């Protein structure tokens, strides 16, 4: 077969399978675009685990007609400087998300730039783009994705249940909400609404957002973490050893504001808790690492979930040492989760007194029929002699046979 150039729509479908693995991947890309657009409020609505509907709305800067047309083209982005490919300060930078989604689903983008009098809309279905037309929308952008992977049905076979896909979407929103406490997030799925209100970017704001994500107990059962070495700054919150979990879902790591799942950082976190946690338990932590963008490569994974540090030993040592220092003072504390219930359960209490209805009487005792017959014998005098039987006499035959006399004899013995 001769070598030939693949059509653009086929290339987009191939790329869509790498960039958009599941509905959670699409939600992640769309929410990151909203954050990069300067939004302070992001709302996400999903149906059918994200396969039927994904709608992400924000109050960001929006786009004009020219930018809207380029947004659905491959490798079109406003976030990357072509002269410095390592200086990446935004969550997105490749310009692949929207064309990849449009190649595998029915995509609709409505936007209104700040200061503009009109909103615009463009649609992409299976890679086919429509003309830009007017729309009704306030300032910001609304991206709607329907029938995800309808153009690549083979991908649907690899999706998990609706509940599992919904949980993956919620986890993506949680991590982005922790990365940006200064943005309010709302997610609606399966008639359930989760809201993360606007918080500050200081330590108190991060603690409040962590409590929003994990639960109210997180604020009282975490200690602050802060350290800096050779231009690498670490901050965040670390849970007490007694506030551990049975899985690693409550471990949140961020590098320059980007949620990551880096093996170096995960190993460093385990090292910081090495002598404090039992096997099979995982710490609760939200750690934020900030360093020069030139010292870390974020373009090593299709989903941008992993990073590569120029000096991984420096980062690992900083995390381990900072966790050990922070926990050295808080390790003597115990988690307050369930403490009141446990103390109440262990406190001794008097048994309740129940009335049986019985009432005592002070009347003298009088013998009944059986007692009257027995009472006739009580006047008989007891014998004064020793009533014990005499010991049997010892016979000479017994002394000659200490083992006793034979009672039977076995054959030929």
C-alpha cells in the first residue's frame, strides 16, 4: 500500500482518542480553558456520566468572531509563546482539546467577549464545522458537548458505568477547585448539585477549600506545611497521621497551579509519613509546589497529568523534610473525627433502674403446711457423739499385695 496523507477529519479522530479518553478528560479540558480565560465562576452540568451531555459555562473574557473560528482548529492557541516553549504558566497550551472534542462528538460553543454587544455561536459535529451565527448569552463562554464518541463508537466500549464516569468527573472538579480557591465551582450531575464557594488564596482560604472538598473535619485535623529551597517553594496542608484514609484519593498535588499525579511527589509524600502511618493507610494532604517554569516540563503526558523536574532529588528532599518538620509537632495530636462519639461510648454509665412492681412486707413469718410438719422435728436434741464412721481395719493380705488382688487373667500371661 502506498504512503498517503490522511484526511484532516481522520487525523482529528485519531488525536481525539489520545487527548479525550473519557468524559472526565473533556470536562478537565473545558474547565481549564475557563480558568485560563480569567473566570471567577465555573458551572458544569453532565448527564449520563458525561456521555449524553457535558455543559461548561463561565464568566471569563469570552472570544470575538475571529478567535471563535480559530478555537476549533488544531494547534490554535492564545496561551503559548512560540519563542519560549518552556515558559508555560497556563493550564492549557496545545490547542488540541476543542478540535478533538468536535471530531468525536457534537460540539457547540457560544461566547460573548467582554464589552461586546452580541454573542456568537459555532457548531462542530464529527469534525464538520458550521458557520458562525448570532446567539443569546451573557459575557463569558458556554461549551456544550452532546453524544460524546458518537463518531468513534469503538471508544464507547472502553467506558465504565455511568456512576464510575460521574465520579471521575467530580474528582476532576475537586482537584481544579483545590488548585484555584479563588474560583467558585458548581457541578450538577444525576440531580445532585455540588458547590465550592469562592475562597481566598491565602492559607485560611486553602484550608476552607480543603474542608469544602474533603469535609469539615479537615480544618481541625491538618497542619500547615511551608518550606523553600533553591528557588522551589512548598506550601499547603498535611493531615495528621490519625486522619488517614484507606485509599489515596485524598492526596492532592499541584505544580505551578496544575493538578498532577507525579510519581516523584507521591513517593516523597510516602517518605514524609514513612514512620507515622500503618501499612495500607494513606495520608490526607494538599501540597502546592511553585518554581520557575523552566525548571519543570509539563508537556510529557497527553493529559498533562505528569511533569518532569530538572532536579527531582531537590524537590523530593524538600517535600520529605517539610512534611517531617510539620508533623513532628502535630504527630502528638489525634484526629478529632469521631472522638466525641468514642469517648461517650467508652465512658462508664450507671445501669437504668426499672420498677418491677414488687413491694416488701414487714409482717412476721408464719410457717405454712410443709414448714409446720418439719417444725415438729426441730425440738429433738442433736446427738452429742461423733457420728462419723470408723475407719476400716488394715489387713495383712492388703500389705502383701500393694497393687491389689487379681480379678482376672489374660490368656497365657
